[in-house]
C-alpha cells in the first residue's frame, strides 16, 4: 500500500496564473482600465470622439475615480461618473452642467444616449 507519511506531490494548479494587464488597448482615452466593462469604455470613446465629453487619460480617470462624489443625474451618466470619465472637477459633457447638490453633485442636461447616435 501507500505510506501515509510519505509527502504527496504538489497539486498542479487547475489553470495557469495570468497576470491581467491594467490597461487594455490603446485609443483616444489611453486604453481601458481592466475593471471598466468594455461596453462602458467603448461608449465613452465614442462620446470623446464626438466631443461630447472631455478627453481624459487613464491615470487621470483613476485619480478621479478615487475621489468620486455622490452622483445625481441621468442613469446614462452613472457609469461614466463611477469610472472617472466625467467628474465635477473637469468640463461637463456637452450641453450638461454640474450643480452642487445637498450631497454630492448633480449633472443636468441631455443623457449620453442623445449625444452619440
């Protein structure tokens, strides 16, 4: 039989360990942070290309993301604010305005879906 005291061979990992890149791709906005969903980033690139939102760099968005305020505004803009693509400290999206709210900031104006067809 098998000697219970004999060390067993180490188990092979089930899948190779992959170090995921922080930046995915290269585009007008300096690539997508891996934590940002593809569709959100693609929408933001389209908005930036059309001039609807300011062009930001990945490091800039990461800094804005860390200091994100409570956001009030159209649901279309929620992910943009959450991931630092828009922020009260930079220009508001085209046709929109930042307004100080009792808690956080409110973005007034058209939803993102109306700015890019």
